[in-house]
C-alpha cells in the first residue's frame, strides 16, 4: 500500500490565509504543499474540488469513559473518537479524573489504558479533584515526564470536586512553578448548593430546577474570582465553557490589563437557549442538562461579540454523553440527572453553519477557533493546528455545498439524543485524515481502534522556551 496520499483541487485554509493548492502527505506528515507539486503515481488521490481543506479539528474538552453520577458516560474512547473523526476532529484533549484520594499518576495510567483504543491522537489534562502533598508531588512527574501540562480546577460541585480558594492558590502556584496551565470550571458552588436546597424545599424537582439553581451571576462571580486567584499566583488561566456575557466581560477586562487569561466557549452555547428546560418532555429537558446550563438567548449575542473581539479564542464541546435512560436517573430530582451533552462529531459543521455560512466568521477565523488557537495554547503547535510541510497530516475537508440534517438516529456518538436534533447544516465534513491515514472517506468510516497516539505536551515558561504565540 502506498504511504502517500494527495489532496487535489481544494482551497487550503489556515488561520492566516486561504489559497488554492494541493497537499502531499507522506508517512503521516505533510510532505509538500503547492500549486503544482509532484504527486507520485502510486499515491492515493482525494479530489477536493469545491471544498475547503483545513487543519483537523482540535477539541480540547472531552470526557470519554468517565465514571460520573453513579453511571459512566456513554462514549468510550473508540465510539467518541470515531464520532470525532467523522466530524473532522483529529485531536482531543480529555480530562483524567482521579477519585478522591487517588494518586493522579494512577488515574493517568488508567486513562492511558482506556485511551489506547482511540482512533485519533489525544492528550490529557489532569483534574485536580482533591488536594494534598501526594497530589502536589506527583504534579512534577506529570508535567516533566508524562506530558500532562494543564490542570483543571472546579469552583462548582460543593461536596465533590469543589476546592477551597486556599487549595486553589497553592495548586495554582505549583502550576506556575512547573510551567503548567491552570484551567477553571467557573461557577460558584456555594450559591448553587444554596439554591438547589431552596428549590427542593419548594418542591421544584423537575429539570428546570437545574437552570434555576445555576444563574448567570454564579458563573460571573466565579470567573472574576478565578482570574483574581490566577493573578495572585501568577499563573496563566484558561476558563472552560464560558456561557455568559458576564464571564466573557470578566475575561475581556483581565485581557485588557494584560493578564494571561484565555476563554473557551461551546457551539451549543451559541445555538441553544434555556427554553429547552421548559419542555414538558423530561427526556428533552434532561438531555440538555449540563453545567453551566444553556442560557437566555441574549447571552449568545455577547458570546459572539467576545469571539469577534478575540476574547474567546477556542471552541470545544465538553463532550460528555449520556443516553435518555441514563438521564432518567434524575427523574425525581434534577440534581441527580447526569450532567453533560455530546457533540464532538458536530462541532465543526455547527460552527461553520453558525459562523461562516451566516457571514459572521471568515474561514480563517473558523480555523483559528477550531484548531489553531487550541494548538497554540495547549502546546500542540506546530505539529497540530496548521497546514505546513512537516506538520502532522491531520486534515479535514469540508464541502460547503453538501448539507445534512443532524439526527440522533444517524450519529456515531453512542447516545440516542442530540442537542441539535433536526438541525440543518449547509456544509459537511467529507474527508478526514489523521496522520495521513484516510479515516473518514465520503461517508465511510475506516477508523481502526488504536490508530491514535498519545501526545505528550511541553511545559510552558522561560525554562522551556516561551511560546511566541501566547507568551506562555
Ligand atoms: Zn467538562
């Protein structure tokens, strides 16, 4: 079998430019790019006429095979990454979640084992699910030897993942010393627990209690606090799944005083509003239960402005799928509904539809938001997130004229629910290559378990060479 694949006739798009050129992939990397490159006779040729050829997507926020709420998310690393590749995503960063007291290195070993079946490349963030000497000691090994250079913290989930500010400051300082990036789930867990209790007393136990207990101000307060904690510790901060105008404003203010703060948002937050929780159909309302929740529609306009201004620079999915049956664990009490929605396979097409097809974003901005910025922030650049000779041949080909309708019945992610059920997108991903391997070919999935490789990431900071793109 030839190890060469050529992509001919398409329009190449990076985060900086767009041009007509062909690409030759050899041994998993991009070997040549140009208008008239030599294509070996034995090469497999993909005709990309009329299509955009882009860096494969990077989804830096997924949860596969995660135990949660007395169950386990519906997607394992095989089904989740198969869904991803069919939607043009070629790298995921998943969260390793140690149980309380579990050594993070043990949890990493468990995640490495689960992820061995991944069909696309993957890296890990570590959730700081508890704090103590052992955790602190093992962070050194994680950063220096294991390539885990980002750590996620929670200001939400009182009695669970939530850490007190003092522990967060200590851990943030450790991140700074090691050259690691801090990530935050920013919602005020005390306010949420307080409101949940009030709603319970009033007998509001149906899914709308979920959104009533997680008001926008709880996210805004926690975002402001997370930024202050990060500034105090001198660590760069990445706020995951920003869903409100107030949180986006907090990030914008921090950036304007040159604080190193990055913001991520989800295509779901740009396209779905909180009316879903009013549905009389439990499965419909519960299917949208995630944290933070979908917000009143006016927040979407603020999120778009923040994207246009570069305040929010990354899109992810927070892919965390459950079936209708699993969501019914919370039939009698909304606090027991497993939190999370899917979409790892839909992110690129939905964002194209909302952003590029509507005229809000250029294709270059689309690439920045779906791969290039994440590659830079998470130290995957320049192997990932760009189309350049020597880069990994992770490539997504999008046909702007081939639409499809999203239906749970057709999806690859392992659930019977889609937050975008029935939504029409005007463009679709027609081919995806992962390190030169043609895994998604015009509707045919050729993804073998285990093709994906673990990507160890470099630490940040002067000792390791400051990343010129982010200053980290
Ligand atoms: Zn998440």
